[in-house]
């Protein structure tokens, strides 16, 4: 999930010290919408729906729970991503119809 948001590899020893393990340095950014923008994949050039990115970040936080019992299953992850996409598609249709 974090790789998807940032466009970066989970582990990259070429990154500066403290940023080599992606999850370690991005986790605090996932909890704040404004900070989330700082870690989003730069190739998106800011062209992504911030609400959906925030929902995916929230899902990523759940996936990072230390206690595995509290992590969502892959089925739950897939269903949540489908729901986020469906909401995005419905909102896009409303904009087209009202625009």
C-alpha cells in the first residue's frame, strides 16, 4: 500500500540513512492529509483525488499494525480498494452530469 502511494520501493539502500526502509519514515505522513501530499508519488504531479489517497493511507496504516490480528485480510483490502474506486467513479459521474 505504501509503495503504491509513494511510488518507492519498500527497502532501498540507496536512499539516505533513515529513509532506507520506506515504512519507517512515511508512517507519520500517512496519518495527516496535508503531510500525505509530501510523500505521494511525484510522477502523479499532484493529479490524484486527495480524499481517495487519504483513504488508501488509512488502509495502509491498518496494514502496518504490529499485532497481525488487527491487520486486514487481503480480501478486506481488495474490498476496501474496490469501495474507494466505486465512490470515486460515482463522484466523477456526478461531476460530469452536473457540469
